[in-house]
C-alpha cells in the first residue's frame, strides 16, 4: 500500500458513564476542526445506539501524510488529553481503503 | 433521536483467510453501488493494516429511511449472501452522528 493511498480510521471509544456529556462536547469540537483539514475526506463521531457509553469515530484521510498532520493537530491532541483524563478506553483500527475516493 | 437524524454504520467483518480475494471484490462492488444511493453521505470498506482478515465498513446515511432502503438493496443483499456463504463473521454498530452533515 503506497503512502499516497487513502487511509480510513475507525476508533472505538468507551467512555465512563459519568463523562458522557463532556466526551460528547470534546468529540464534537474535534469533528468540526478535523473537517477543516485539507486531507480530510470524511470525519464524524457517532454514539452507539445499543450502548450509550460507546462512541465510534469514522474517518477517511487522503493519504498517510494527511493522517499524520491530523494526529499532530492541537484539536486531536486536546481530545486525547480529555479522553485520558476521564480514563476512556480507545481502540484504533487503521484501514487501507478498498475504493479510494 | 428522530428518524430524520443521520445514522453512521460501522461494520467489522472477519473473513476466512482463503476468501480474501472474493470478499474484496464483493466489498468493492457494494461500495460502488452504495455510493450511488441518494441517501448515502459516505460509504467505504477498508482492510485492517494490522489484520488482513478484518475488513471494516464506514458508512453515513442521511436518515433511517435511507439506511433501510440500502439494507433492502440488491447490492447489499448480494454482499450479505456472499459473506454468509464464506462464513464471515459480521458485527454491526449503529451510531447516532454527533455532528450531522
């Protein structure tokens, strides 16, 4: 897979029950800022309808460099800090798109 | 959450090692057809870079009716049949978007 290939990210975040409001705001802030990044093809967080403590990020990045820029961005770093402070559990899957945009 | 709200889907599909080629083609066919659906905001499959037998769908649908139309579509039904025949394992998460398009 070349560095020029589209990368999708799915991240499953499990948030403690008493931090749902704070987590939701933090996710929304990160979504809005991430969508403004030039390499961003798609970015959203959704709350699992079957488990309100589970939130899932769906992301698509034009290439590896774009994803790296996102990971270094202040808004993503701020989200990581918030999630760490509330002891959320994070599982990240890096995916090679089968049908790049 | 109103029926008019955007729904994201993340589906994690685990495919037997001897069916990766067939599964990839089936996913790609479904992606191309799904992207033509009017209610489709985003649709892609990606292969997990850490586990080649794991494929993850990232989808965003304008509303419940749009998702239902997709689930009834010939291309989605054909994918389900293919995955069933190869005994793939499918986990589907239905997510309420935190920042609808």
